[in-house]
C-alpha cells in the first residue's frame, strides 16, 4: 500500500471515530404525554339509563402516573378507569339532563358530554294508582241519602288515593258488584277526587268517572277510570276489604257525665272539658275498665256555678272546629278524645277523633252528640243537665 493511500485510510477512520463520538454525547429529549379521545365526545342515553364506555390512547406515559376520570353528576355512577373508562347512567324520572366527564393525565385532558333524555310517559293515564286500603265513610256526614255509598281508597301509607260516591238502588246500603258511571248517575262525579299528594288533587265535576266493581263485602276489586274536563285520564285499582262497609250508626246512651270547667280562656270564651260515658270516671278521675268515653273540649259562654261548685254547661248548639279557634259555641279538635277501655283497664284512645259535621245540642235537661269517627256515625245521648266541676279561681 502506498503511503498516501495509508494516510487517506487513517483520515477516514478518524472522521468515523469523531462522528460516532459526537452522536453518543447528544442528550435524550423527553416528550410530553399525549392523551387522546378515540370514542365520541358526546354520548346520549335514554331515560332508562345504561352503561357507557369511553376509549382513549395515551402516548409517552410516565411511570407511576394514572389516568383520572371525574364527574360531579350524582346520576352518573361507577366511574372506573382501566384500559377503557366505564360508567353507569341511572334511570331518569325527570326532565332532560346533561353532565361532563373530565379525563386527564398530567397536563393533557379531554371532556365527554353525557346527555340523558327525559322520561316519556307512554301510559294513556296521567296517573295510575294501585290501592290497598279501603274505608267507607258515613253518607250522613255529607247529608247524602242512605243509598249513597261514600268510599275512600288509599295506598298502604295513605298518602295517595281516591274518593268515590256511589249511588246504589233505593233501599240498598251496601256496595254491590256492577258498573257505575257518571253517565247513568250511579256515580256523583263532582264529589269524586283523585289525590296524588296533599298539594296535588284532581276533581271531576263536568268530567267522567267509570267504576267496575267486582266481589262483595268480604273482598272487593274496584277498577276506576277518571277523566277531567281537560281530557286528562287517571286510573286506580283496588283489591281488598272495605272497612265499615256493613257498619251501621253507633247509638250510645251515656249514663254518666263528668269533667271540668277551666273558666275563661285566652280568647275570652269559657272552656269546658266534658266526659260522656256509660260507667263514669273512677278514683282521681281515671277511666274505668270496660268503659267507653267521649271527651269533648267545648268553648262557650260563662256557665252558672251552683253551691256544690258544679258548673252547668250552657245550653245551645256546638259545632266542630277543626282549626281550634277557641270561638264560642265550638267543639275543639286537639283535646277531644274517643276512649274505649278493655277488661284490664287498658284503653285504645283516638285523639282528635271527630270530623266535620259533628254537633252537640245541649238543653237544660239533656244533650245529644252526633259525630263521625273513622267514617262511622255515632249518636250519643245523655238525659240530664251537663254539669262539670269548677276548676278555676
């Protein structure tokens, strides 16, 4: 080999060596993580809800750092991050709604909008109730004839229900099987009511009500369709026994009268607590075994006090006052009671038992109470002047 060729070879090797050394000394430049959504940015669900899946890719991941997914909507549940992001949308019983799921990895992120449709009522009825508690209410409370059967049907907790007024054949006082309608006059539509809550009630004056009644007093099946004047339709179905369907008026002869007079109350009227019973009060004014008591909280004018310290309840007509206004000639609601004692001297008390329509007629020598307790009419008579102990200075 010639010298000049050897020199050329050595120069080439030197250049190769320098070039390799230069490449090995370059710093490695790290790249930022890149998070990319690979599924739709908007996901839509029906009112029934369901499961959702979000797919993504992650480039340049950093060891020990995880992808995060967050959502503030309570109706989106079980948000889980793995190779994909999964979640569950709850059923929707209200209007259309929308929320965002934010997925992030360090400084990289994206959003997915979740939309859910409102509930669509596919029923032909605005409301459809299944009812299980039935009670017959005395028609005399409303001054209806005896062949009018007033029924209240409610759910188990008695927060929703319907009231119906059936017109039976003359002489009939018990609801029998058949089809009753406002068209033929066997249901009084303007007296019917459909109650969804205490604040939401529907009336049917001018509308139509049809009730198909099957069974008898031991077990009824009643299917009712209501339609109001706006064309809204409602449905209720009842299965079971209707309480008080065979109940007749309770006629009670009170042989004992007791109680107290507290004098003038804050409203200026005089307050009388009167007990009408069959056996009277025991020692220290306690109830007796096997006794029945109607306790009346009366408000009237000042009564006459005799030499024995007994006050005569003023004669007149007292009417029920559900609002407890303490007005003269009223029967208070809150402090009135109906008490039935058993043989062991234990009583079943109904507090505030009376209903609208309750009256007490007091004369100089007798008194007659007409009231309604749990839908049954009670007529209580007492022969003699109503006298109670004076309990005031």
